[in-house]
């Protein structure tokens, strides 16, 4: 028997392993790569943010990027598992024991990493529901501050003292977002028990209207100030409350400005405050009204 004939017979006998199986494996790999490319392109197109300006647009862009990253990672993992199982099937490996073992290992890992899974699932729902985003001021219980980053496992926020808090998404039971759609500035000012309450309310409302007309804060105000009246009566003072609708994250700066102008208006109009005159000057600045 010649060498050529022997090689031909050996090739014919092992044709499945030398030709058919490699071709099938390559076909599975190529199909997975093509599917991965197409699906990633579709995900990028679906989650690509539109070019808009503003904090809200930046938040939507960040949220879309995070969701796109999660979807692409999930797609890659699913395709990788499919390719591995397909190759093992081509090689004639019995997949039943392997799948059973993988299920047991996955169950054990799930019990051991249940907190990680809970953080991940909570992060996914938080992103899908748009509960908060970068730049929002939120209250998550023990920490209140501005969101600096949003991930699938951890949310970081910086409080007014500069402390950076790392909060696991799975540990957030409730969250209060102070930066969605609009905010309400709550302005409370004290007056003496001997003051004319009606006159004090009128002066405070006039001062607030003049303050919001100033171009420095005019763009942050969404509605006219509303005087609610007496909020509290204490042994040494009466507290008046006023509210004002503002843009998100602007309520605090607007409140400080209006409160300052109201205190100055009270001194100019002789509205008594429950503080010594010297302390009032320190709060409101030099007296500029009529002597």
C-alpha cells in the first residue's frame, strides 16, 4: 500500500475531525462575532443620547451610557456561553452533567453573592426608572448630598461638608430626590411678639417679589412667592412662612437671597425682630434706609 493511499484512507476515516468539525466550530465563532457586532451596534444606536444642553441632558446621557454598557455586557456573556456549549456539542461532549454541575455551582455562588446580586438588580431598576442621576441632590437616609456617580452596584454622593459617601444600591430602601422637575424654596422669618403680623407679612411679600425680579435669581424662579402666614408661635417670637417654586437645586440660593432682603426690609420699615439691634446689623449689613 502506497503512502498516498494510506494518507487518503486515514483522511477519509477522520474526515469528521479534520474537516467537518473545524468548519462547524469556525462557523459558530464567526456567527457569534457577527451577532455580537450587530447587537452592539443596535444597542449603541438605541442608547445614543441626543445632543442637548443642560443638566437634564447630561443626566440622560449618563443613564443611557450605563444602560448600554449593561446590555452589551449581557449580550457578550450570552453569546460566549452559546459558543462554548455549541463547540462542546460538536466535540461530542455530553452536556447534561456539565449543565447540572454549572447549575449547582451557580446556585452556590448565588447564595454567597446574594448581596452583590441585590445591589446589581437594584441598580438596574434605579437606572430604568430614572430615580436619580448625576448632579441630583438626594436623601438616602443617613446621607444627603449631590450625586457624583451612579453605578450598578454603588452610588456616590458628596454631602455639604465635603464627605464622599459610597452607598450600595441594594441598601437604599427609599430615596428622596430634591432635583427633579422643580423645587420649592421654603422661607421662614421671625418677628417679635409685639410686631404687627399683617404688616410684617405684607412687607415680607413685597421684599420677596422685589428680590425675584432681580436678574441675579430671576431665571431660577418659576412662580410668584406665596405667603402662607404664621407658621409657629414661640414664647419670644412669631415665625412667618413663605414658599416659592424654583428650578431644581436653586431653592437654597433663592431662599438665602430672599431671606436677606426680607430682614433688610423689616429694618427699613420698623418691623420688630426678636434680636438685639446690634445683631440685626450683623445679619443684614449696614442700614441703608431712611434715618
